């Protein structure tokens, strides 16, 4: 079955969306520095039973944004609604998030709880006491962040840097060189500038209140957490909190932040098993 692609105009952005399969819709929301391509291998294993929808987030991958795009938490949730509306989806949806995809997808879940069939959370952030990792602090710092993305634009420098960061610093040692190269290919200068905007508009205090609402929602909505324990970016107690409120939590010692790309077959199997159960 071939990938179907779309370009949708939504407020402030032009969004690239891939989809494959048919059946119950699942929307997959990636994080930084990825694109919807992150989910391709996993989606191909689910497409017999599910309609897999993989947008590039605003300003990432092949999506573009207007200047001063609104990255407020509320508008990140609205983004998900715009995509589903553009695709004509009115039935309940399964929401799958990773990294910065969490603030997009989980906010929409809280805004529209009756439209949610189930939730799957891969390593993501959605807590007011989140502590920024080293690179997050760099990108959030004016001038220093701009200097870093300028250096990253030097020909030949970005690929080895991302290989080191994603494979080793990110704990995802099973990532293929091909995956890293595909990620770098879409990590253009405009995308790197959007990264700074996103990080600078994601102060942990924007989650105050929302994080508690999420914990309450987990009690009422089937929620699966698949977590790579080698992740150096997000505190390990976050999945524990979700588990204490009713989420099914499965942690993996061998995988890091990008466990989706490290073992898509296993992740698809666990997600399918959970949804059937």
C-alpha cells in the first residue's frame, strides 16, 4: 500500500501530512528534530488495521510556518484538530506522541476527551517540573542558540554531530546511519530556526494545571506508555507518575530516546497488543 500525501493550509502554516492504511485512525506526532518520517516503519506494520496519519509539525520537515507562528500550548492542541478536520475525520482517534509531539497531541486529548479512543506516549514531556537538558538550555538562550544553529549549518558538520547526539548522547545506540542521514536531510536552516522558537516558547510552567489534568485523564482513557530508559533528556519519574494514575507502562533498558526508530517492530507489536486488549 502506497503512502498518501497531502498539503493542508491551516492558520499560520502549510502542513505536510503522510498517511497509510485504513481503519481506525491513529495520528502520530513526532518531536525534535524529526518529521513524520519517524513513524513510517512502525505505521507500515499497523496499516492493515489502522489509518496511520503522520503530519510534520509546524515548521518541521516539509511543513512551513508564517513569521511569529503561535506556539502556545492551546494552539498546539488546535493544530491537531485542524489536521483531523482537514482529513474529514470525525470518529474517535488514537493519539500517539513522542518528544515535543506530546505538548501537541496531549493538549488536544485534554481539549477533546470524547474524541479520543486511546493514547500512546513514547518518551515525551508534559510536566511543570520538567528540567531542561544541556542542548535545550543552549537553544533557549538568546545568541548562544543562534550561534549553535549557525555552526550546525557548516557543510559536513551536522551529520556527525547528529549521529553522536542521537546514537550516544540520546541513548539510542541502535539507530541506523540511514535514519540519522534522513533526519539531517530535512533539518534545514529554517527548521533549525523553528527549533529555537519552539524551545523558547516551551517554559515548563506552561504545563501548570495541564499536567494534573493529564493525570486525571489517564484514569479515564486507555493509555500506554512505551519508554526508553536510556533517555538523558526526560526524567524517568514521569512515566512512573502516569503509571500511578492508571497508565500501562512498559520500559526498555536497551533503548533510548528514539526507541521508535531503534525497534519499530517491537513498538508496533506492543501498540497493537494494547489496542486489541
